[in-house]
């Protein structure tokens, strides 16, 4: 078990500059709400001062949400899992900030994935001794004490068919944490797992479900079971499935697909799978529902939002309100450009956007186009709540298998209440499913591919499914498959990109409600685009341009296009099986 070194209090935190301007943010927050009564104006100012001060306190930064009108201040306590180190930003403080700010590595993720040659306390002691010496080189110091990740370059055999190439890739994308340094950011796992590829050197939560689809097609049920066991292990030890198995991802999760993974394994192995993973399913559910009993109407706590009628729905959220370790400089710059907004508010919304998997998209942007206006935590997402409905129904199945009548009754009622809430709050007057801004009290504008999640989860009514399908056909269907949104913002989860997981959600959801012709049209168009890129470039990639005549590898976002690629491989394998080679 790794020894967790003490935080170096003498080193300023990455957010020290924000601490010094807390009073400015407090005054600004009050100025933005001139109609508040005097007492509430004082409280608002104090709240922002406390939020600012909180950033530099390790016991505080992981526990307190940003205070906003209409939102509860207190969140359920977040405790660091035993044996999981703090993220590099906390371990290395001033050194971390210097490395990321000076861009020692072009990709901010590289440094946080390095392997240190000693524990953090030792390295920080050496840094303190050397940093002010004449001729000190930060680059040389980092090179001496941190080993950067090495991504193996493999050359596939020539003239492989697309399906043969996918099957060839699985062993090359499989990893274990055996021999991992106790001083690095990698969270160890008991069994092998599949990574997406490229800069994504660790396992990712929601990616893994779509990867498992392909593993099952390849007859690798053993690896599906291994990955399921890993996720159950993370739920048991960390308290939830982190975004990925890195310490800097541990403060958040990703779209909760664990129940779908269990269902996938049960299709092959029987109902005993539900019994085996029922404790993990219930513990994950408890994580997402923390605060449900103490949250007032029209307010939110952690992942829970209580709607004005008392219905309980969920949002994306993160226990931390600091720049992401893996995107530190980008997040600092985004907060600086967010005029009039407290930096921690922006950072938490960026982190919550990362938890959504859609990092980033016009779905989360206040003005629909500018990242600095991100307000993810103000939005009740249709995809997340559809997944939560399915999680509740899966727990009902598990409790039925184990003959737990009280549990069956409880979670059946929960699923029924969520069904009603989704079809009330997340169905809009335009005739399709969408997100809801609980702070503004209004639906979010615009159709997105997330509208098909209720069909995938089986929570859509037949009439709503037909109407949503028609809007998707008229608006999102493109030459290369299903577009993510109608907005072209430069963010990767917007037009003109299409993503393999969203194609699969659409295909399965539409098929479930009798919209098979549209489902097949989406699947065949996307598969044609994947085949085209493979024929010209010999690889599968993370995302694809699906609009216009330029169908090919996608772009936009915070990093270059990645190949590999786990979930594209998995979905493509299923489409090849369905539509032919």
C-alpha cells in the first residue's frame, strides 16, 4: 500500500492567486445580484469568500460545493479512499504548477502520468533545496526525477480486413497494473483491462461498456469478466467508479454504465451475475444519490437535484473545484476568460463536463458556444437520468434474483418515480427529449444525440419515442451517421463529429421502439465512414466527421485525434456482425 506523504503547506497551492482575490469575487457575486435583500447580500459575499478560501484547504476542497442561490451549500462528506494517493496537483504543489504553467510537456496529461523516482515528500524536499540555485533547470529536474509514459508503437500485419484488425488490436490495448509504481498516479486494479489507446493509457469507465461489446463479439468473455471485477473492486474501495484509474480522476465518475456491463455478462452467463454484482450496483447507486433526503425543492447537493415538484433527478458534478490536473493550464485560462465568475465555479463545471463524457459540448455552455460560460452543474441531463433509471431497474432484477422483496418494492418505486420525472421534466414542447436547466427553470435549447438515451433505457413512452425519432431523422441524420449536436462550436462533442457510443445508443434505442429503418440507416452510414478511414489510413479513430462530403476522422476539443480506439473497435465489431463485413 502506498504511503501518503503529508501535504507541503509551505508550498502555495495552484489556486493561491484565487485566494488573494476572494474578496473581489465576493463583491462581484453580490454586484451581480443587486436585488437581493441586504442580509442575503452579506451571506452571498461571505459564501464566496469561504468558497475561495476553501480551495487551499485539503479537508475542504473535496467536500464543499460552490454556493449558489437555490443550491444547498453542504455536500455529503467525501473521504479519500485508503491507499489511493492524492492527485499530483496536491502532492507536488508548487512544482506541479511550475511544470504545467511552463509547459514542460506539450500535453498537460503527460506530467501527471509520469512515474516519479521517489515518493513525493523526497522529491519536494529536493526541489526546495535546488529550485533557487543558480542555473537551476526545471526541465532537467523533471527529466531526472520523473519518467514520462512510453506509448508502444505497434505495426499491424498488412492487408488485414477491418474485423481482423479489430481482433488483432485487443491484446495490444490490454493492460495490467502489475509492477506499477506506488508513487505514480495509476490506481492499481486486480485484473487486466482494455484502454482506449493513444494518450488514454488507463481504463475509462463509460468507454469500457462499448469496448466490452467488441470483446464479447471476439469471444473474450474472460476479459469482460475481468473488467467487471475491476469496476466492482473500484466501487468497493474508492466508493464509485472513477472517470479512469488515475488518482486525478478519483473525485468524479463517468456515465454509470456498470449496470449495462452486468446485463451484458448476464446475457451469456445467467442470472448469477446479477447476484454477484448486486452489492456493487447498490453501492454505486448510493454514490450517485448522496444527499437525496436532505435537499430542498429547487436545490441540489452533489449529484442530486430536487425538482420544484419534489422529484429527485441527477446531474453531473465533481467533488473538487480546482483545475483538472490533466488540463491544468487550459482550465486556468478558461477561468480567467470567464468574466465575473468565481474561478472554482468554472472549474467545477469543467470537471462535471468531464464526468459527463461529453467534454466538451454546447450542451453545457451558457451561451451555447463559449467554454467560459460552461454551467454543467446547472443542468439536469437526459442521458444521465436515463442511465440512472436503468440502474434502478437492474437493481430490481438483482433483488428479484436474491428474493429480496423489500428491495424490489423500493427500487421499483424509485424507477417509477424517475420514469414520471423524466417524461415530465426532460420532455420539451418541441417534441423530443432534452436537458433541463434547473437553475433557470427552463429546458435547454437544441436537439442532441442524448435525446435517444430514454429509448435505449426503455423509459421513453411510445409516442415520445416516435416523435423523438422523427426529429432525429430530420435534424441529426448525416451522410456519416448520427451527428452529436446541430452546433459547430469547435468543441469535440458537437457538429460535425459523430461518436461510436452515440451511434450504438441510437441504433439500439430506435430498434427497441420499432424504428428499425432509421436505426439501420444510422448504423450503415457510420460503418461506411469507419471503413473509409480504415481503407485510407489503416486505423480506427476516436471520433469521425459525419457531416457533408468530408466524412473522415474528427477534430476539435483539447487534444489531437487519437487512434486505437477502444469504443470505436467495440461498436464497429457489433455493426460488422449486424450489417456484414
